[in-house]
């Protein structure tokens, strides 16, 4: 098999793999293994190059599946305080989908003033949503559960406790799920770290 043909086949495989990651779930899924079977030439008894190339592709697809599965298992319960420390903001789309009502319906027009949750590596915690909603205190992590003990902001100063859980989002991103008042659920995304 000519090198140009091998490069073409490799390009098709890479393009198909990238397209599969970008496809919405409802449009169906494309498997790299299925694509490899459809694109690669069938083994000829006299074509050792094609056979060797097919074995290499099969090894790569098998290894990538194993790596993805094992990394998902590793991260499920092994978060550390430094993994979570930083600034988080409400994921409006996920929050609204989970509650079937908008942030504005829950928090009023003050939601345009923003929201933020800070988890420091030293255990300091603060958050706010809209106007006069939030507080300051401390937080700790136990597996995938975050517990925050805090004092609310004025005018109704009181001691509160929040229990939050870690979840994976639709794109594999880490989310914090906060059970807010009256059963309303807030999902928080971590902001990218500024370097």
C-alpha cells in the first residue's frame, strides 16, 4: 500500500473521530472502530502493509477506549481541595433545564448583577447570587460532597449550612450541584484560571 493511501486513510479516521465528538447525541453516534472497519481495506493475503496498518489502528482504538474508561473511574471520587479551589459561576443553561424555570424567575431582575462562588485552598468560602443572597464562611470536601458553613449577608444575618455535590456535565466538565432554597437547584461551572 502506498504511503499516500495510508495517510489518506489516517486523515479520514481522524476527521471522523473529530466529527463524532461534535455530533449531538440525538443525531446518532459514530464509532471509531466501525469507521476503521468501513474505511480500511480488507486484508489481502499478500498485502502485509495493509494488515500491519489495520492492527495498528485496532491497537490505538482499543487503547483509547481503555484510557477513557480508566480515567473516568480515577476521577470519580478522588478530588482534592486544590482541584476545586477557585472561582465558580452559575451554569445558567443547566440550572434552567433542571428547574424548568429561568434564573430571573427565581431571583428577579437582580440576577443581572451577577453571581459567584469562591472556594479557597485554605478553606474559605463565599458566594452571592443576585442581591443580598449569599454569605461567607468555610468549606470542606469529603469525597464528592462539599459542605459549607457560612453566615448570610445582611439584612437577615444568620448561620447556614449548604451541602453540595460534584457532578460531571454533558461535556465531561466538572460541576457543583447546590440544592438552593425551595428545591431550586443551582449548577456551578468553574471559571478558567488566570495565569
